[in-house]
């Protein structure tokens, strides 16, 4: 799938972008261009990953001219750039709009102009029935990508999305926060131990991206089938591994924070299909052709919204094993 291909990753210095880069360098890819605006992160990444196929470009997706230059001769784009911290977006809402919405449209138009073959966007559970500014901007990002397939004209290009929650252990997520608090002998801060979150590891996220790229015909939203955990159980699993006796401090819910994660809403169920690994949301315009070309895909059996309080939960022991296997606690 990647042999001889030139790939651009927007927001490529983030947790997902770094992991994707390492995984792609194991293939026969021709070139990977990392496009981001943080020179420090690029310098650090360049020091850690040394490969002659890797290129680093400073740029912002708000800058369409710079994007166009970065997209020269590119075959595949993975769009991971976003202003994505929920409280930051709540207090700087239009900055989130400029990056997540205007920036996304810049990318779509630049990819059409440069005849890119495939463009995949990284979505989020917060785009489902959005409750906060970040979620609203990512909902619009998805709609822009899906809609682009219907006005692309004669361009031989596919736009698609994947959608999932926070990757376990990613920068700024719950596990590294707990680890830091324990190491610093601070109270472990949580909002409510019964809050639930979908569990997706970095390897699962990478596999989802690869499956979507391999199986897409354009216009789909791919959503992995996952189990979930409670915030209390993931805290207990981290504490057991680290042999911690830190106290827990209950704090207020952050602005825009949801109690449970939802990956498919009730309104989306009628357009939801599935295979062994994923749910796939298909616009009505593409359902017939997609099902004809993918006989392993069938109408979803979901009867209610796909949310983290309606799926199987990992036990503390299972979470311990996952954390050890993923080497998330050092």
C-alpha cells in the first residue's frame, strides 16, 4: 500500500504523528514529510528518528500557500493537525475555528489543486453531538472531508475520516497525568471515578488508520470496535503497577468535558455498517456502491448509540496488562 509513496502528515510531531512515522518507516515508503508549526518538537523528533526518507517542514495549516508547497508530489495525506485541548478551545474558540475548520478547508482545497490521491483525517468522539467548541470544530472537519468527495469533480482523490477517543498514554492524556502525580507524590486528581472512556492503544489507532486507507473508496468515517474503562479503574491499575499509596482528590469537571464518550450517535445508526473490526458510517449516496465492492460489510446491529457506558468494561487486571504491554509506565 505504501511502496514508493510520498506521504505528508500534518501535526506530525504529536503522539500519533510520531507513532505513524515510525510505523511507516518500516514499509517501503519513498518519503514522509512532517508538517507542523512547532520547531522545538520537530528538532526533538529529528534527533530521535533518523532516516533519510524523513523531511521536516515548518508550517501552519492556516497558511494555504505553505500547505500547497508542502504537498508537491504527495500521494497520501494524514491530517492530524488540530488545536485539540478542550479547555484551551473553550477560552479561545475562534482560534480553534481558524485551525480546525479553516485549516481543514485549506488542506482540502490544496489537495485538490495538487491532485493528491488519498486524504485521511483524524476525528474524535467529541465531534458526536458536540458539547464543546473543540467538538463542534471537529464535527465540521468531518463534514468538510465527507462533503469534499461530492464536489471533487474529475479529481481522482479520496477523502475519508477515522474517529476515536484519546489514545491511551498519549501526550496530555489521563495515564501520563496520573504517573506524573504519583512520581511527584501529589494527590491523584480525578473528576468522577465512574466516568467512562473508550480504550484505544496507539497500536490499535495505527491499525485503524491503515485499515481505513486500505479499504476506503472515499466518503467513509471508520470507527473501531472497542471496550472501555472507568476513570476509577484506570487510576487503580496505574497505582497498583507503581505501588502507589497516593491519595485521590476529586476536582470539578473541566469546561466542556463529557461524562461518557460517544462514537456513534442515535441519528447516525441508520447510516452505520460494520465488518469484523470497525463500524463504518456511509453517506446514503455511496452506500450501494460501497456494499457492492465490500461484501464483508453489513448493516450494523447497533440498536442504541455507541458510547463508553454501553460497551464491555476492562477490569483493573486487564488494564494492568495493557499498560504493561504498551510500556506506558516506566
